[in-house]
C-alpha cells in the first residue's frame, strides 16, 4: 500500500537528520495518513479512503465529502476517488 493521500496526492518527502555534530543522514518525512470512512449524502453510501489529516480537515471545512469532491482537482484525486467524484456529479446533475 503506497503512502499517498487519495484526495491531495501528498506523499513522502525526503530530507536530512542533522545531529548535534552536524552529521547529515538521509531520512523520509511521511504524510499523516488515516484510514477513514466518509459518507456521501447524495449517494447515501459510505466509502473508505486513506487520506491525510490535512485533507480530512478540508473535507470537514467544505461541508462534507460531496462538497469536497465538487471543488477537488481531478489531477490530485486517486482513481477510486475520481470514480466517486464522477458518480456524485452524475447523481447531482440528475437530481
């Protein structure tokens, strides 16, 4: 399972551990990923995603999964999230 957020495409970054003696060794900064279940009000179903804590706060701020997907950029979404976005947009247009 890759360490990439399904909503924002945040992934691992690299940098250095720096000791007191200024010795540098490479390290990885991993995103704060959480396994969450989010509910789509339009579709009336729950969906499981692996998202960063920042993305989870953004979903909450925008008013839920449906509102987040309406504003989300297609390039940042994973394949499953993009499929869900299209499904939500189709259901919203039909209603």
